[in-house]
């Protein structure tokens, strides 16, 4: 998840906090790699959300509910999370992790930056404008525009873009909601509980209508990915209580580069020089943008 929370200053962080954030980056890329590796993405995402929702329910019992003012934001965020899950799982059915993951992750900071200029009247620094340009060029490279006539590539790119838009949407809502929640852990637990219930139900109904099973090879992978997903988010929340959000966000988004490496070395994806250069550009641009003030966690 991404939390757009204002932070007045940018400074360093302790070694322990940095290590936790890097671990969260590996974990985030890791659960996406697991979801991509699953033989049936629908089954994997069903059990991913079921596992994360079960852990979230335990969190609700431990931390209670967030304050009432945060509930509408949580409900809206969960609805967008449904779009996020369905777009992401279908993008992994059609595209490579090394293409889809950085494309989806890179869009959100870019859209936030452009939205800040267009709708909030914010002025970006020369470094931030340069980072925006680098991200845009990298995203265009990952989209492989010359191959958009291929229906699989076109669909994968469209779904990754939809995922990026969903990330942007729930990022804004969660950033506003968590400010009103009282406890970020209570807010996160509620989000995961409701998201798990909604997404699991929708995918289960889809599987039933299509006569497809709810179990199979994707069960174990999905459940493991769900637990890792919750752990990665909890780790970021822990770090955000101890270090400047911009620094936490920038370090966490090294997951873009980690995901590309996992696609190549763990999933055996073909990674040409152009895609590698595009992914590196997106990762470097996102890190620069976040480190200089466009915050996403």
C-alpha cells in the first residue's frame, strides 16, 4: 500500500530501520513474484486475500477499529482494492513480472506528481521534473509501444496501467484515512480484513460461475503471498513511525528493481537490454521523486 502523508523534513534513518524497509521491499517484490509464478492466478489471489484477511481480522481483535472518521475512507479504499487485485492478477496472466510490476508501481508516483501540479498548484523542483521525465520514458519503454499490436502485450500493458491507477486511488484515500484513524495499525487491519472478504468473495463467485475450482496448485503459494504481503505492509508502518516518510518511501520503492531481478533470475523471464534500461529508469526516477518530497510508502 501507499500512504500519502505529509512529512516536514527529509533526513537520514537508522541502520535497523533501513534494514527493515529493505526487507519490506524484498517481501513486496517477493509476494508479487509468487503470485506471478502460480499456475492459476485466480486461485492464488483468492487465497492470498483470504490469508491476508484472516491476519487482518486478528489485527482488528488486537488493535480494535480505527476512529469513525476513517471508516468512509477505508470503505472507499477497499472498493478500489478490488479493482487493483483483479487488474493485477489478470496482468500477471498475460505479462512478465519484469514488465508488469515496474509499470504498475511506477505509474502511481508519476500520477501523484502530475496531479499535484495540475490540481493542487504545486511546483516541482528541477530534480523532481527530471525524475518525472525519466519515469515517463521508462514507462514508455516498459509498455513496448512497438509491440502494442500484439493483443497479449496490449492487454498486459492496459491491465498494468489500470493497476497503477488503482494504486494511485487507494493511496490518496489511505493517506487521508490513516490521518483520521488514531492508530495506523488499526486502520491497516480493517483494510486487510475488508479487502480479504470482498476480493475473496468476488473471485470465488467468478470461479463458481466458470465452473473452476477454488483450490489447486495456487493455494499454498497464494496463502504464503498473503502472509508476506501483510508482513511487508506492517514493516513499512513500523518504519514510518521511526523515520521520515520520504526516506522510507524511496527506500521501499527499490522493490521495482528487485521485482525485475526476481523476474529474470527466479522466473527465468527474458530481459533484454531495452526492458532492463526502462525498468532501471523507472526505479531510479521513482526513488528520486520520493526522496525529494513526492511521498509513497
